[in-house]
C-alpha cells in the first residue's frame, strides 16, 4: 500500500504531484526569492528614470473600439483588454493584457482568433484538484504568450457569497481554503510561462448589480476570515505579481481607492510586492494613487487619465507624491523583472497546439462534472441502448458558456450565438454563446449502434413524442449567466422545468444534464432518476458529458458551492438592488446620490455552507456533494494538533476518485463549521490509501486586531461526505496562540 503523505499547504502538494506526473511538464513561476531579487533591480531602474518616464508605466488604454473615447491603439498593441506602453530606453517592454479567466478571451471576435476554453471556474473548482487548475493555468498562459500577451487578467477568487452573482461561474467556490489553493495553483500555472497574472477582484466584489457603486458592509474580522483569506492563500500559493482592485465600495471606500485594503492589508500586513492595477473604469480620482493604486487600466473608461500629467505634476510639487510615484514604478518593474519579460517577452505568431490543449480542457470538464442523482444506477448508460432522445440545450451545436470579459471561444468562434438585444459593440458581449464540442456528437460517438435523435425542446409535445419512442431521454437544460448582471432567482428559464416534467412523465428513464453558471432549483427532482451538473463545459464540454454518461469517465466532481432549496434560506433572500437597477457594464450610478449597500455582516465569515450549518438549514445539494459510479469509505480519523490522518478506501467495483473533506465542527464544544483540509485521491477498486492532512491554523483561529488568535481548548473535527453528512467527531486539544499574517 503506497503511503501518500500530505503535509505543508494542506493536501495540495501530494495530490498535485500525482496529477502533475501525467501533465506536460512546465517551467516554474517566480517565487518569493525571485521577487525579492527583482525588486532590487526595479529600485535601480527607478533611479535611472527621467521624470517624464515615470508616468509611462502607471496608466494604459483599452486597445478596443469600446466607448466614445477609445484612442487609436499603438501599432504594437494587440486587441485585448489593456495596453501599457514600455520604455525602450530602459529595456522595459510594453504590457499587453488579455482577460483570461477561462482562456484567452474572445473580445467579441475582434481579434478573430480562438483559444482553448476551459470549463467555468465552478466546474474547475468542482475537481477540488489544484494540480488540474495549475495545468489549466499553464495551458492558458502558453496560448496567451503565443498570441503576444504578457499580462493575464485572471485569478478571479471572490467568494461566491451570493449564489445569484452573475460572475459566480467565473469564480471558484464559497470557501476560502478551497478557493485560495485553487486560484493559487491556476496563477502558478499562468506565471510559469514567464508572464504576469492578476488575482482579482480585490475585494468583496460579491454581486454585479450596481457593481460600480454598491457598498459592501463587513466587519474586519469577518472579512479577514473569509474573502480576504481566500486572496491571502491565493497570493501565498501563486505569487501573483498583480492584484486587480474591484469596482465596489467596501465599508464606504471604492476598492481601487481603499487605503486600508491596499496599503494596510495587502502591502503592509501581507508584505506583497507586486502592483495593483485598477479594474476597467474603477478609478474615481488621482488620490487613488496615495491610497495604494499603482496603475490605471483602460484609462479612457475613467473620468480622466489621472495617472499621467496630473500625477507627474503632483510628484514634481510634493515629495510624498514623488516617493509614491517611485514606488508605483518599482512595483510594476518588479513584476516585469520577476517574470523575466524584459529578457524574454511574449511575441505573437507562435503556433498553438489546440489538439493538445483541448485535452486539458477535456480533463478539466470531466473532473468538474457533478453527478447529483443516480437512482437505481440509471447511469452509466449501456452502450447497447437502441434509441436515445436528446432534447434541448442546443445540444446538437455545443455547450453553453458564460458572458462578459471572460468569454472565450475556441478556433472558428461560437457554434451558435443567441442575441439578447444589446446594440453596437455590446451586442456580442451581451449574447449567449454555445461553443466547443456538441453533446449530441459525443453521445453518438459513445453509442455507436444507437439511433440518436435531437429535438430543440421548444415544442413540448414533440419532445414528449420523441421521449416515448426512445429507450432513454436526455434533456439538456441551460441557464446563461454573465458579468454585469445577476440572476433574479434560481429557476431554469424558458419553460425548461415544464419540459423536463413532461419528458420524464412520458419516459421515466430520463436524465437531466444541467449547463448552468449558478445553482438552480429542480422542482422535478423527485421524478427524474439521474441528474448531472455539467456547468459551462468549455472547448471539450460535449465530449466530457458523453464520457460521463456512458461511464468511460467515473464522475468525481464535488459541489464547490451550496445549491439552496430556495432563496429564503440565504442571508439575503432578495439580492440587494436587483429589482432597482439595470445591468451595468461600464457605468456610474444612475445619479451621484444613488445609494446601494449589501450587508455582509448578516453572515459575516459564515459564507455558504457555514451559514447553512449555523442556521441548521438543509440545502437542496450541500457544498462538497457529488456521487460516483463506485463507493468509498473514509475512516479511522485521528487528529493530533494540526495534523489529521485517516484512510480512504474504494469499496466498490470500479476505479474512481474520491474527494476527502475534513471539517472543523466545533470549538470548545460550540458548533462551528469550517473546511479544514481536502484531498482528491484516485483509487482503484478495493484500494485504500492512508492520508495525512495538515490543518491551516487560520481555519481554527479568529482574526483580531492583534492578528490571528487561537483560543486554547478542544477542537472537534469530522470527515465529511459533504458539508451536511459528517462522520463521527474526533476531539483534539490545541494550544492558544496569536500571530500576525
Ligand atoms: C472586469 C474585469 C476585467 C476587465 C477588463 C472588467 O469589467 O470586471 O474582470 O478583467 O473588465 O476586461
């Protein structure tokens, strides 16, 4: 029996090593020592700068025809989110930025080239597999580099505080430990290509409604123990060289004008050395520089280009501003030197191996699919099925993808585009894209001898007729989501609930495959024997779904987000402002006096499953939930100090992957639920493996003004099948301790 020892940054390294063996080897990104050396070089370059050179790196444009003030981009700019001129005299390259949450973004087809699209953030996170996200990041980074981009706007790690947030699909999870490790791995992968990655959007950017003016209210300890902890772990794990600050206000101040978050938390407390770039159109004033912002992005979207001549004039007049300007330059240069861009810049025109990269997208999609229900072992489907009725979800065209700046479309562009009524440059941005491989093609490839029919599902009587004639019906149900707009509720749109109910009434052998960016409710759940959550599947989504349906892949995804039974269970049953404000991409409040706030102190750091545990609520499907075609047991938990050991066993008849979840369940006898460690383990039928997880002490601690504080006493832990199904608790004594970040 091979002993897998998981120490250090919880389970991550050992599990990573297992997957990394199968992955294409890639270089390693910058580490703390490399960053320190880069900072020294950067300081020397700042000394050599002429005054008029000092505002070149501090602002940039969006080299795209969006907005009335779009400038003519310089010849070397690539259509993408951003461009910051270089300083040739000092050997400093221009920064060429692309959005890259899920792949090198499509920018509405303006660049006319495609990229490999990973499945949505939630899908990737459902793997609970940092090594897979690292591989995905490395793949995206390599494509970006091949297209000439050297800064990626990636690393979205806002906790999914409100499951109706339109960008939930881009983010990873509701838990800071899981999100932090996953985002750090993805960033490590990107930066291993010798390019810069952001982590974003700093911070507490929990909803899209009124995103340019909503004020999120939260007490500091709660923020440090939740959203900020996800960023902190992500920074430790991934060493991102840039942080993108957020649009929203936090306790009054805008994210990009937040002295406390930027100067105190990020730069002083955490000692982070990179540069803070603004989100696009998020800079309200020149004072943001003093409050910690280092670079004004897409400056034509702001009221003014503050970080150019105005900044230079201030620096000339005031030594405090001069020092700040030097620091801004030092930070941007540190990022450039730490990644080696000055010596080995990205150059466009390198051929991309899309077939190879598609394998990464395929594996990510497979590991992310969550089997939610499988009564009577309805799945996997036998390859011997004679007639299969596929219904709905544009399943003959491709898989759904999420909208906004993260939109990535493979080579050849989207397979189907459903316009949603926006005009001009926003028309493509605000439209549903179906792309990648089509589920119907995947199903046909798996069930070679079956007759596979497809109906779009718009006429229920026709879908019912097809279902009746078939051995099995597979309904694809979709719900689009996008940046800039939240979800009003958890229902499936366009009568899909009625469609599913009618189809399953006609043929009880009905499977529902969900392609959604957010949790949904399922009024038909009692009737339908099998349900898969396949999220937004990316370039190879259709193949991945078919592979799981027919059992070539044993599903192993676990929900990284709670699926509530209803909005009433949430801290905010109605999303603040949803019914008051129009969707808003680059906008100001309807009037300067418009006020909107979101009270995050209701749940504090008890985001998602923690809130459900605190309220003793049962979710529709809990965080951590997911079924397999085999069965597992995790047992023999022993906890000593901050080390937990146990054994996981595949008790079924086929190989599969198990996601071990260790939860803190009580502190000093008082209930308190926190994910304390996790590991995804591949196990052959009958195989068992001993695991040791080391527990991040911050999960046990309270954040106070003195730092992290562990109260000495008894701590209870349990292994969980998910956040609601916990094994017997084991107690351990932990000594009191206080320490600074
Ligand atoms: C988004 C960012 C994105 C930027 C550039 C903003 O609207 O919030 O995530 O990186 O645009 O496209």
